[in-house]
């Protein structure tokens, strides 16, 4: 019995569904209906984006005192999973844009409100590398540079340019290292560069953008790491990179659940050549589905346990950051979820034969999306090594964990 089946739902104890999770389930059919268009056009259509933004998904990590929703972390990751079941690209953009919203707690309240609250349907797209330059001028910086891998930039209202600070013609140092800042720039002041041509996760619209000598006041900047908390809350004790990791893991789990459901449809109609009966009648298919369910459910249970553990700690202690034990546990669970999901997708895709290799088949798109997810930094196999070192009592660099 699948955990998504009506029988399973009826057998589950009655628990009130958080409003954002209910909204995700309500909007999932709209996302699913548009999934092919999202993939083909390499961006979320405006009506879909408007529905998602109006539901509040891009404000999930913005403090309540500012006007955001600041929902609990376990609900946050479940929202990402529900949308991932409908379309991985859509869920990914929300995960990336919403999680970056935790920076709103580290900026002045005036600037944060301007960006996330005063701008209608606001979403902030960022970039991982500090490839821009922020030249110090009175009151702020003049920012110039080309920035790659900006997920969700096609519907963003603001772009977080990632820049090295230049003062008097030289890189300014902070704590002995080059100073870098995110500089928030209105979407109208950047040029989008059409660079996201991939075989998977096309709908994320992860293009590049360029900023040319744009003035950014200092209050609209924030340090990527170590920025002091202005608006405290338990959500902001969880490192940004772990928010991304857990979100990516949940996207992968949602995608894999979508894949199992799609496989069941194929297996119920396909009669493999030179074999008796339908694909579902073959013992290899039955074994693969059983194993896929075990892999997926156990990976999901681990990630949810890790999300609840880190949230329980964040809400029950006065420490400014959750413990290294909780952080490594969440990192391990998130990485494991991605790789177990990839295993599920690969195994079921292979069983379908030539039926699913054509453009336009859902399983073909799911495989391509999964292959791109496994190439992301959050899925690095090196994460297992770092967690292993911690378990063995060896020192690790935990600055971003």
C-alpha cells in the first residue's frame, strides 16, 4: 500500500494539516498540469507563479514580524516535497528562492520589508559565486559583473548579486579574507542572459544575469556567512546551506514518488515484447517496486527525522546555532535522500524499455531532472566523508554546516 494511496490516508490518524502544506497539495494539480510547459519554456508560467506567490511559498522563511510566514522547518520541507511530486523544477525554484529568504532576518528591517514585503509577489534570485565587484562609494557600492546559475531569475523581483568588495582599487579584507557581500538589485536593473540550456531541470530557468555599475545602498547588502541576526527566530539557527540541502533532498524524494506513480501506469498497460503478460506481471517489476518503496520511504523517514530533530533543538535552546551533531545528521539525511531517489528513478526507468525514451514521456523527463539534481553541490558524495569524519571523532570544517 503506497503512503499516497486513499487506503493509507484513511488509515492515518487525524492530524491537522498546516495551512502551507494544505496549499501545496491544493496547488499541486495546477503545477502538474503545467509541467510540460514549464519544461519546454524553461520557466514557470506567470499564472502558476502568481498562484504560488499568492499562497505565500516565497515568504516561508521570512520573519513574521516583517510580514513573512516564518513556518516551522519540518512543514517547510514537506511543502517542498509536495510540490516536487508535481514538478521538480517548480519545487526547486521555490526551495532556492524561499530558503534565501532567511537572509531577511540578517538585514535591516526596513530593507527586508522593501525587498520581501513591499514588493508584490516578491522572490529573490541569487548566484553561488562571488563573480561581481562591489566598489565602495559614499553610502554603498557600485556593483558590476556577470553572475551564473541564478535559479528562478525569470520570475524574481530582486537579484542578489554576489560580489567581492573593492576599496581604493584593492580587494577589502574582512577577518583576513577577501570581503564578499550579497548586493540586492531590482530585477529591472539587471540583464538576464539566456544560458540555461540543459536536458533536465529546465524549468528552473537558472540563467545568468549581468549587473553594470548599479548603485546599491549598504543597507541592501548582507554578508554570505557570519552576518549578525537582526530579527531572531529558531529558523535562523539552521545554516542556509542545510536549508538548501534539505530542500533539494525533498525535491528528489517528491520526484522519485512521481516516478513510482508513473511506472505503475506504464506497468499496467505495457506488454513487453517476447514476454507473457503485462510489465506488472513480471517478477522483476514486482521486486523493483517493492525495493523502490523501501528505499524511498526509509530515505524520507530519515530526512524527516533529521528535520524534526534540528527544529526541536532550534526551538528549545538559546544557542545561536544548532549543534554540529544535528547539522551533520541533517546533511547526511539530505544527501542520502538524493542518492536513494536517484537509485529509485534509475531502476524503474530501466525496466520500462524503449517505451519511455521519447521526448514528452514523463519518465524520460523525470530521469533527466534527477540526473541534474545529482550534479548539484548539495548531492556531493564528499558529504558522506565529512559526516564519517565527524562520527570518527575527527575535526571537520563546520563553518558552513
